[in-house]
C-alpha cells in the first residue's frame, strides 16, 4: 500500500483529498504546518508527497528545496497560483508535477498513480542496471562501473528519476549542499568522467544524456545502444 503525505493547511481541502486517497487504498498522512514537513519526510520516507505551496511557517517551495537535498520522492505541488512563473518556480525547486486549485480529487489520485508508475524502476532496467547504495556499487549489464563517491552520487541521482532533467546547480546542491564555493561547472567534469567509464565497459556514454541549456538526465533507452 503506497504511503502518501498531504501537506495542506486548509482542512476542508485536506479532508476531501484524504478521503479519496484512502478509498483508493493509499496510506495517508496529513501535515498542515510547513515547519514539520522536512523532518517527517526524512524519518518516514513516504512514496509520494502532495505539497501545497502556501502553508504556514515554511512555504512549500522551501520544503521541496530541503527535501531534495536527501530524497527524490515524487512531489506534486498544489497551488492556487496560476501564473506560469509560479509553476516554473515550483518545478525548478523539485516538484515532479503540479495541479492548480480548484481541482478534482479523483483526478489528483490518477495523477499521483501516474507519477508513481513513471518513477518506479522498470523490471527490464533492473535486470541490466544494479545500483547498490550500501556498497556504492553500480553494475551495467553485469559489469562493474568503477566510479568515485561523487560520480556514484551523480549517477544514482539521475538513475532514480529517468524522466527528469537536472540542472548543474541542482546536481551540485544534491551532492554537496553545504559547499557554496564550488562552481556548478564542476559537474560537467564529473559527467565527462562518468561517460568515459561507461563507454569503457561497452555501454553507450549517452546513457547520461545532455539537454541543451537545461542539464543532464538518465536515458534508459541507451542501455542497449552501441557505444
């Protein structure tokens, strides 16, 4: 049973959404105060988060920024703001999708199911790629990829969200969140090294793909491509 966190300070809305998700066989937790969100997520590790943007004490965007420092849990933001700039800001700081109020609770359930399906590891991909975070070990098609700790962290981040493009700054914030003196361009050097090592074991270096002007993403379709 997937566990979903609903972060919403309007109790009427939260109650309606909770009823729909419980009826859809989700385990549901509700938090109304932004100050309580990040610690709860770190401790309980939900399968998905519905995040209202305008919540007291710490807004939803700041919650997402902090969560993204340690987790790639799918986040769908709920907001009354309809301006494109507001939506883009939420997506930039970690949201996987968004929905504008007022919304259909039934549609919300379907959107969350779709996100969970998209983020779930594919069986075929699991057979060809192994990511062992305890041993810092990655195997591609049965061959060990000799990565450094930083390279492992970058590869693992991209691998866990194959449909998402990460900017250099987002990758840097994830692997070294407390170091403000490093240029985000250092990520290019790490990516170059990762691609070189991928190619050396006979897998296409395009497995770690570039999106011009945006950043990098994991392209699982390249696992069987020629080098």
